[in-house]
C-alpha cells in the first residue's frame, strides 16, 4: 500500500480529533448534550415522520391507486398524510378516554381493599409462621384494619409536594414543563409534515449531496446500510403493532368468555405492553394479575394461566402466519438486545435495540456469505424481509 498525502492528512486529522476529544471530553459531552436538546423537536419530528410514513404509505398503496385524474394524484399525499395522523390521534384519544378512567377506578379499588388484604395476609402469616411473635420481639407492628390508608396516601403526596419547595413552585415548574412539551411536540409535528410532504425530493437531494461531497463509493455503502436499517425498523414496527393488536383482541375475547372483570382495561394493557419484546409479556401478566387479585386471588391465578396459554397460541400459530419472520433475529439475540438496550436507555432502548441488533445481524451474516464467495458485502443484493400481510 502506497502512502499518499491524502492518506497522511486523513490519519493526522483523525489523531488530532481523537486527542482533542479525549482532552476536552467534558466540554464535548456538554456541547453534544446542548446540541441534542436544541435539536430535540427535529429528532422527535423525524421519528414521528418515520412511523407515520408507514401508515401513509399503506393508505397511498390502497386508495385511488389506479386513478389518473390530476386532482386525485395531487390530493392523494395530503389526504393520506392527514388520515395517518388522524388514525394516531384517534388511537391516543381512545386510550386516554377509555383506559385511564378504568385504571383510576382500579387504583381506588386497590386503596379501598388494601387494609382488608393486609389484615388477611397478616392473619395467614401469623397462623403459619407466628409473625406476631416475631414482630413483638423486634418491637414492630403492622397497621390494623382501622388504619386510614386514604389519609396516609394524601398526607404522603402533600409531603412530597411541599418538601420539593412549595406547592407554588411545583405548580410553576409543572406548567412550564407542560408548555415546553407542547411547544416541542408542535414543532416536531410541523417538521414531520414537511418531511412527509416532500420525502422523495429530500431523499434525492440527500443522495446528491452525499455523492458530491463523499464520493460514489461511500454513498453506495451508506445507502446500502441505511436500506438494511430501514427494512429492520419497518419490519419491527409493523410486526410488533400487528402482534399487539392480535394479542389484545384475543385477550379481550377470552376474558369476556371466561368472565374475568376489567376485560377492556387489561386487554388494552396486554396489547400495549406487547410492543416491548419479551419484557412486555411479564409486565402485562403482573399488572393484570394484581388488578384481579384485589377482587379474587383465584381469578388472578386463572388469568395468569389463561395469558400463558394465549401467548403460546398466538406466538406459535397465529403470529408466524400473519406477521411472518419480520425481523429475522434468533431468540437469544432478541433477549440480548432487549437486555442491553433496556440497561442503556430503559424502555426506549428495548424498543430500538431489537431492530438495531437485527440490522447488525443481517449485515454480519451477509458479510460472511460474501467473504465465502470472495465478494464484498456491498456486492450482495439487498434482501427485503417485509413479509407481513397487513403492510407490505
């Protein structure tokens, strides 16, 4: 390999950049944090645009596809975009107006039943393990059945609010936070609309910009990787949403058949948490069983058995036929992606960790096959995995 001035300059710039980054690491991280905070409406808008584009593309592919009228072609994009946002708004409003009141009612019911439940648990433990004698030796006691739990909870909430710095300060902070969130979301939605309205022109300009300043080779490789990432995220979003709808609907039907209470609330919660790979099933099981346990411990146990059977049926019979191999990632790597992503970024990390791991897995797999055939990764054809029947 011959050394050229261009290679030496690149190596020198890289060494200097790494040295400066290590020397001024705190200042660099602060600057990056400020930049990300300032660009948060644009980042959120790009995420909204990507998700809304899935619905918009679906509507565009099914409504007035064969029409050659100029007015129809001109209005198809705005109409489908509005329909995509309307679908999301309706789903969110329905979730807030239907599920939240039920959750509030369940919390009130839990608070009301808590004294009796503690008394029963105390009596059961005292009968079998002499809990009363142990607590007496430790000079401890449990609250009795006449303990005012509502007053205690109200007092605790009041203490937290006043301890932070006063109710007025907390109110001002809350209003400021809400106003900032509203402004951020408004700017994000406006940016998403601009992205969706001219997505083809933006993609063409982005490609032209890359070819001009980065060269054909870098552009080709970058676009190849971006296509794999897009396919992984698209397949994951569609697959998880489809699975969530199916699982929530089947859970509601089954709970109505077997006579479980809070069928709608628990079913929506089961479907919503199904968006989180692996961990979502456990969250829904624990939350649903706890809601039913207040009314009847037997109902909670039967619900857990019902949910286990339902998830086995849905995962082994329905999901492979309706959704297909949406992400193409072995189960052990899904678990690893959820664990690492959740540890780094919490629930958002669980959601983006799986498609990122899927894209990396597919790129490595293709690179191995390319090396075995004596080719380059970027000489391999791009394989699309969008095999679900709802959104192609």
